C-alpha cells in the first residue's frame, strides 16, 4: 500500500488540538496574520521557509521538518497530477 502524505496543515491542526490552542493564538505567538495559519490548516496555503522558521522556533523543532512535510505533500500531489506523462519520460542514457 502506497504512502499518502498529509498536508502539513493536518499535522499543525493535530498539534494545536493537543495543546488546546487556536490558529489565531498560534499566529499571535509566531507573529503572523491569523489567516496564514488558518489557511495552512485548511490546506489552502503552503508552508514557506518563513513560516517553517517560525513554527520550528515556537515548537522547538527543526524548520526542516515543516519544509519536508510540505515538500513530500507537493511531490505526491504533482505525481498524482502528471503520473502518466511522467511514465512516458525515458531516463537519460549515460
């Protein structure tokens, strides 16, 4: 069975739920507009390097974790979108 990565917003939502914290409260803590966090949680916005740095600092994690979550999700979605076209590409021969 293939692994389907979650949007990082799902992970962020879980973490906030564990803390009993709202998106608006986190936004205040990391000094960003509330809609940025809300849109990430809704899967309508990507985690940027700026946001990853802020989340990493606040959660005490590496910002790379947040960017890797985003990258995994984006690669999965791109593969779903262009899968058949990708299969038609032959690897370069050495």
